[in-house]
C-alpha cells in the first residue's frame, strides 16, 4: 500500500512537481522494500521460533518419557515389594492359622476321647445296673412266687 506524502507548496515550488513526484515514488518503493524485508524477516524469525519450539517440545517429550519410564520402574518395584510383603504375611498367617487349627483339633480329639471313655464307662455302668436290677427282680419274683405257693 503506497504512502502518498503531502508536502508543502514551498517544497513543490523549490523542487518542482517532477522531482517531488519522483521523491514520492522513491518513498513508496522504499516503503514497499522495507515492508517486504520486514515480512521476510518476520517469517524467518517465526520459522526459527517454530523450529526451536518443536525442538523444545521434542526434548520435553523425551524427558517426560524418561521420567515416566523411571516412575513406572519405581512403581513396579514398589508393587513387587508390596506383593512380596503381602505374600510373606499371608504365609505367616497361614502357618499361624494351621497351628491354631491343629491345636483345636488336638483339644477336640482329647475331649472326644474322654467323652468316648465316659460313654464306655456309662455303658458298663448301665450293664451292671441292668444286671443288678434283673437279678434283684428275679430274686423278688422268686420270693413272691414262693410266698404265694405256701
């Protein structure tokens, strides 16, 4: 977009219209040249900026990948440690529980054996009582029959 400078009438009188027009054309050409140079300079600067930005983004991504990989490795290590601790603790609890179950079973077996002995004892006692009762009953019946016969 050409710039049309306006000069005072004295300027035109001293230089003349031809030279003044030539001066205006020179200003317009200089303006266009400066604009073109400025546009090219801005495009070059933007290209350099964009290149540096892409480089920084690539560096940042690489750094982030590396940090994520390190964090992932640390997390996997921590999970493995926790898994080992949980497995160890479960094994300890299993051993403890197995011991307690064995203890309860042993006490139950002892009580069962005592109960069986008591039942055997009661059976023997009932047999003896039945025997005494039967003998007593037979004796009483024999006495009643004998008294009834006399």
